[in-house]
């Protein structure tokens, strides 16, 4: 369905993505205690080459950025307890004995402890219209909040997630078919996908 530019904001079939319509799925942490979440971001490093008085830039490695998540800490379910269990399941041991002091983190355990986080943006009907999935994600840092006698606000937990890469599903065919299309998904034929998108974007020989 094509909508003319001058009719875009007048069309009842057009609904922009809203910042409050989303669900973040984290292992064992209820979705309703999660208050805010960043979306995946990436940076492509620049590689320089200098020739006489000129500097040329080439795209280098991609770096997916950490995601910041904040959540409230209810008495039940105890979000702090879930995070501490995740910490120990990742391989952390209190160094009470020499044997325990030998234990340390492994990426395998840290990734399994967190599970596979997925961030969905939804429409007014609750249908997923965009989905990000984080691969090899683990908890990089946690701040369990701040206490004060001067206010009665809820205790918030700040958590940072590190991951290797993200996959994306989106671009619904129409408002009546909100199921996201696989755009950049693990397991796709990457060479064929690159060629397809190059063709769609008008690449020429």
C-alpha cells in the first residue's frame, strides 16, 4: 500500500512506532518490572589511508554497542535476587576458600545464565512489528540503586547488557499483516541476502 506524502499524516492506516509500545524479554525477569531499554546501536570503525596530501577513509570493523536497561525492584518477584542468581550462574563464586577463589566467569555460562534477550516493538493491537534479538548476550554491569530517607520513590536497578551482534525482523507488509519479515537474521544465506539488498538499493555493476 502506497501513501502519498501529502496524505501521510491524514491517513488512518499510518501509525508511527511509539516509544511506549514495547516488550523486553529477559530470562526469569518479568517484563512488567522493566521500565526502560535502549535499542541496539552499532558503530563502524573508520580505517584511514594517507597518500601525499590526502586522507581516504574505508569502513572497518563493526562494533555493536552495549544496551542500558532499567527496572524496578519489587519485593516479589525479587529482581535483585534474580540478578544475583544470574551472576553466580555465570560463574562467579565468593572467594571464601582457596578452591572457590579459583573459579571464574566463562562466556558460555554467562550467556546461558542471561538467556536470549529479545526486544519487540508492538502496534496498538499488541502485534509485534519490529523485533531485535541479541546474540551471545551477558550482563556487563549492574547498579542496584540508591536509598534515601528524603523520598519515597521506587528502587530502580540499572543494568548493562553486552552482546556480539543483533538480528532484526521488521518491515510488516501492511497494517493488516503486522508479522515482521526476516531482514537480518541468523541462519540466512548471507551472500544471497547481500546480493538481494544490493539489487533493491539500486546497485549497478
